C-alpha cells in the first residue's frame, strides 16, 4: 500500500500531540466557555455534579439573609473533613496496640500532621454546628412545608448521621478522653436495662444489652469496638452522608428551589435585574411528562424564570466563597487550638469527670438523672416530633420568611427566654435540693425513670407549645414555641455540662473549686 501523496504522518502526529491538551478540554466541556445563557445551562446539565442544581437560581435564594450560607457551609466542612481524614488514614493504625502511638506520630513526627489533624477536628465540629443551625434556618423560614416535607426528613437523617460520624471518630485516638467518652455512650445504649431490670424481665428481653453489643461488638470497649468505629467512621457513614446529600440537593431542585415568600418578586423590585427574563404572559396549566400528558402539576408550573439568574456563575461563585470562608475559619482555629490527646487509654483508671463530646453534654446532663429517659426516650421523642412537624403544620402563612406565621418574632423571642429560664430553674432546684432518690432512698426505679428533671422539662415545653397553639390558633405557632424552647434547653444543658460539672458529676462554679488529690 503506497502512502498518501503529500501527507507527512510524523508532522500530523506532532500536531495532534501538541493540540491534545486543548482537545481534552473540548471533549470534557463540550459547550465551550459558559459565556451565554445557553452554554451556561448546558454546562450545568452536562456535569455529573453540577446537574443537581437548577440551571437558574432565583435572586431571593442568593440573598445572604435568606440562608446565611449554612447549607453550603455544612457541605464544605464535610469535604474538608473528608480530605483531611483520607490523609490521616495513611498513618493511622486501627488497633489498640498501635492506635495511640500512630496518633503521636501524626502529631509529632509526620510533617504537617498536627495541622491536618487539627483541620479534621475543627471541620468536624464546625459541620455539627452548621448542620444544627441549617436545620434551625429551614425551620424558622418554614422551608419544611409542602412540597418539601420529604426533604425535611432527609435533613433530619443528615443531622443524625453527622452526629454519628463525629461520635465514631471520637474513639480513634485511643486516649483516656476517647475511651471513657465512648464508655459513657455504651452505657447510654445499655440504658433500657434501667426499665427491664425494674420490671424483672432483662433475662428474657434485653434490648439494652443488644444495643451495647451492636455498638461495641463486645462487652467492653476494646479492639472490636475500635475496628467497628473505624469502619463506621471512614466508610459506612461517609457513604450514607454522600447519598443523603445527593438526594437532598436533588430534591431542592425538584421541589422548586429554596422556599421563598409569595411576594418575593415585589420585594426584589428595587434590586438589579441583569440577565433576568420578563414575567410570563400566559401561565401554563398542564404538566408534560417525557412520555405522555399526566395528571397533576409540578412545583414549576406557574413559575417562570423572572427574577432568576444563571446558576453558573452566580450560585457557584457564592458556593466557592462559602467554601473558602469555611476553610479559612477551620485553618485559623487549627493554628490557635490543637486537637486534644491525653494519656493512653487505661480501663483501670477512670477519667473523672468522664465527659461525652460537647454536642452530647446536654444529653449527659439529663442522663445523670435517668439514663434511659435522658439518653434514649427523650431524644427519640424529639426526633419523632421533628419528623412530624411538616405533616402537622399545613398552614401557608409566612412560608419563606424568617419567623413567619402567627406569633412571629415576638413569640420566638418569648419562647427563647422561656426555653432558657425553665432548665436553669429546674437545674438549680435539683442541684440545691437533690431529687427523688436523695429524698426517698427506697423509691422504685420506675418512678425515678418516669419523674425526673428531663421528663418534667419536656412536659413543661410541651405544655408551653399547647398554650401557643391555643393563644394564636395556629399549629405553626406551637411548632415555633416548642422548637425554640428545645434549642434554648439544649444550649443551657450543654453549657452546664461543659463548664459547671466536675468530678463525680458534681456542680462546681469553677474548675478551681474541684477537689485536689
């Protein structure tokens, strides 16, 4: 076969090699630079990650006061923890004989190891704070209402898994702080025995023992617990969070974007209108499926692209900005505060006071009166109540507005004061005068379990919520009151557990007052 006339294969090969980087970009981003509306839309549609976003974003959703960036901050903290966690995995050894030594190597031998561990720790803590605040933002703007009920449940799942992810990482350093904190968690998991022992049925029905066994893989905190927590922390829970996040973002898009007031357009009248479309002149009346005309209407029916801008670049620049701020915050905290590493875990030398992670110290305060009610029953009631909120509150007034609905900000403000004062007064009474066990040493355990500061505080909050419903004739008002009260109670109990509980969980005004050995 004769070569083609005038063709230089080597020159063509050199030209193809030279143009390969440019072709790589062209094949990866087939729409070219996102400079027009069409190319920006195609850029979002054609990207496996970005397509979870809508191609256009409402101007109301881009306002800082709408979301405070809390959702993106939560994801950013998760990504920072994920990257730094993978880096730590190169040096960490998940078995008791080497776990503590590997942590010391990371802190004192591995280049930048201390900084990476600090970043991991602070991003995990920031993620917990951001997720809690993000849920509060969604609640106070009534973003759980139709059609976003299911996404609210996904958010609750993300909160639970986030706490689980942080808790499972607490044991990995294998120091005294970690060992005894997990021991507290195991005892809480076993707390149903408080009830079954009182009923005399533990021998036949022992859910507490089963929960402890599932958590630790053994009767004590040992090698089985460490490898179990390690697998949960580095593999199972991150995968669950990634899946839930994907569904969460997808549902935001399918549910019509972020919740906003019905009069959002009028409120934006004074804002700039670049790159926005005119209002629809004809409102669509039908929804078209890919295959056929179907019954019903999606959330996008009747909503035109007025007051919207392309997500690329407006939304993505905002997200990158929040990511940078989150990273800089974690970095600043990492430079001024090191992740703790105490002595090697020793089962024979109890930590006193042994404290759970800060986000569980409120529960530990309640557990000190009743392990079952404070650690199992009341948290379950709270989660169930959160899950029922969108199905009980079917009102529409105030959707998309901060503290919207009957009562509004004055009710939230009063509820915050009530929610803070109630646990302070209840705790002051219990600390000063003791509780049922101190008054009546032979009182049945079931009575102590049923009647303690935790159950009384929950009942007080519930009654206050019912008062708000009746006062404002609104389920939303009752939800505002109850949610705000529980936030206030969580804050107060966390502060008490963090700063005012010393050895043997005795109340002290200052660590300087602790007894000295």
